[in-house]
C-alpha cells in the first residue's frame, strides 16, 4: 500500500502544493510550472498542463474541491476546471498568497506576510474572518470536515486547527525539514485518513569534474519527495508523537593518550540513553569491555572498571544501544501555567550554580533581569529568556566552553555555551532546568542501514513546569533570522533525531582510587578518542 512509502515523483524539482483525487496524487512543481499527476505506487508522473506551463509557474498552493482546482500565485488566488485548466481570478491579497484549502463554499488562504489565514466565501468572494497563523513560516493548507491542517516550512511542523474557531488543537513535528505542501488521503475501503507532506530543499553532493583540480567539487542539487506523516495525540499529557525510527547507536572510547599516565582502581562512567515518552531503549550491550550499570538521579550509567591503567596499555570500551525514537511536540499555553504552586521542587538543585554558570556576575544577573522584565508567567518567562538569548548571541563553534559571562560579553556561542547562558538566566528567574544531550543522529531518515557519524556533539535543556513535568527546549537551532520572530519548532519539542542521554547528570567522568579526576588531573579528551556511530534500521510503523 502506497500509504507506507516515500513518493519520489520522477523528474520533479521542488514540489509545493499537493492534493489527492481519490488514489491519484496531483502536485505543482513550482519552478517548472508543471502540474503533475503522480502515481503514488510507482512514482510515475504525467504533466497535465502541457500547454499552460507559464500560467502555473511559481504556483505555491493547490487544492481540489469537486471538479475545481484552486491555486495561489503571487498575491492572487485562482480557480479553474480540472479538465480545461484555464485560470480564473478569485481574489487578490496585499501580499503573497501562500497556501489554499477549500471545503464546500469556504476558501482558506494563508499569507505569511500578514501572519494570518484568511477565510473567504466562495460565492461572494468576500473575506469572512481570519485566524492568526500558528507559525512564522510559509504555510500550506488542507481541510477535512472540522479540521484545518497547516504545514509550516520554517517551523517543520503540522498544526491541527479547529476550522471554525482557528484554535490549535495540537501540533506535530515533521520527520524532515522544509515541508512545502500537505494533502489528505482517504482509503476507499477502510475510510481511514493519512496525511502526506511534501518536502523541497537542496542537498549537497560531491560532483566529479574532470576540468577542475582537484577533480571533485562540492555542489548542490534539488531534493523533493512526499512522505506520510504519522501522529498520535495524548490529550491528557498534552503532547503529540510523530514519525520515528529504529536506530542503533554506539558510543566507544579508544584509549590513546597524548601523554602516558599511570592510574589505579579506575572507574570510567558513561551515561546510557534515557527511557522517555518518545524514546524507548530496546537493548543495550557492552563494547570491548564489560560494564556494570548504576543509577544516578534516575538516569542509567555504565561503569567500566580497570584495576590499573599503565603506560602503553590500550583498550576500546563503550556501549551499543537499540532505540525507538519519535518526534514529540507539547501543546501547553501560558494560560495553562497560571495557577502553579509558588514553592517549586528542586529548590536545592536545579536552581543553583553547579556548573560554572557565573550566576553571581553582574553581566549575567543584569541579563536575567532584562530578559524577563516584569513578566511573571513561567511559560512567558521561558519564551522571553529564549528570545533574549537568541537576540544577544550568534552561533559559532568553539573547541571549549566559556562561562556565560564571557559568552554574553563576546556575543557568540556554541550550543553548549547557549545552554550555559539559558541555564543561568532560567535559574536566576526561579525556573528549574537541566541539561540533556549529548548527540543527534544525522537527520537522514532515507539512508537506512548505512553507518552515519555526527559532525559534533550537541546539548539542549529541559525546564520544569509543575503539573506537566520536564519539557524540552533546544539550545540554538531555532536562532535563525534577524532578531525574530523565531520559530518554536523545538520549544517544547524534539524531532526523532534527538537522542536523550544523561538528563541533568555528567555524561562522562573518570575516577581513580575512588577520587573523581578533574581536567587538571587528567582530561578525558587527552586520554581517549571517542567514536560515535548511528545506523537507521527502519522507520517505525504507524501508531
């Protein structure tokens, strides 16, 4: 059944609007102006508008109701008969019209520049009302009975909206970046419905160029496809899960010291993957040497023991884990956290400076005050702190982590330094928070059974909200654009490629003779080389 497969239309460059007519898929290849008829089972394509390509070039939104095709192009909405494809003007907006959806006599049009979804009456062509757009990017639409589904390119999110009120019921993260179109397929036999999302972007590849020296060069090519979006909404827990993968992850240390050392009664601790609502640990086994398992603050830790570590001695050790990981997105509003207890838990732990956060420095304390101003609502405070840090910092990779006071002074930080600043500002504003990490699987869901190595490690954080628990927040990937508005795709949300390890505890530590070694004693990075590998085995089945 095609609902389980990725659809890769032959010859397509960049798909935007998509729609189903029973089991046939139609889509607009925007740069070419091709209105494509696609066989979802074979990827075969046919151009339906062979003589009207110019009229359909730069179309972004597409919808079908009965025998009528609706499209958006530039600032206008058009309609036409599916058999003739002669475009008839419907309405013009002051800014570009992005997506379109139609249900009976109601026409929905999204406009990023207005920050709205406009609703028109088909007969009168007059605007009835408008909803606030749920995200900050270009949005495409599909409607079904009482639900309006909105896909947002920048947010990497699909929103489920009450089409009568505009209220967001829940949202789900898409498994791939840059969703550009959305459609709903109804199974004629079972009546079940499946969402399909189109994606369009560019991907880098190494091109063989015999006229260059060297003969290989980095370039880019179009990448577009359509993939089913699976979701499961937990209304009581206020989150929705989406597509996920079965992943094998291995973490191993290879002892290869810069300077030889002699250590006795060595205990080398490495955190293990966490068990969460979105992450299931199916199996863990040791690599190289056996380990015993300990628990620290509710987190699993592998402990490797060596009687001695002598000059010239070499080992490889670590763990391999089989994980089921899905996307998760919480839907909690500031109104939901108005009546929280004044006395929060974790007063003695997740509110203190326990990791060189420079919380007593003038610049950090001033930033903590400026970030929240007079706001008292916990969730709005978190939004304000996040946006303040995004405004003040720009991203840059560094080989070491500076303290938040130095980072704020410099104005540039790595993901770990973003986390340090966020932790300091949150804790100074009485919001318990902790670190999570430490790696992301390369987000290449289509590359199955191929060993993948991450480019670098990565950390983010969780903040605690009474009655809801620990909620995730990315450190810096949403820091895009020029001083906002910033997307909230990873504010209270994580995609499938985030691997949760060691919440609130040190990822890796070394002790000798029962005494924990510091960087001044022996730095782990000077003693060993780590090896991290992911293999995406298969996509998890629908819920």
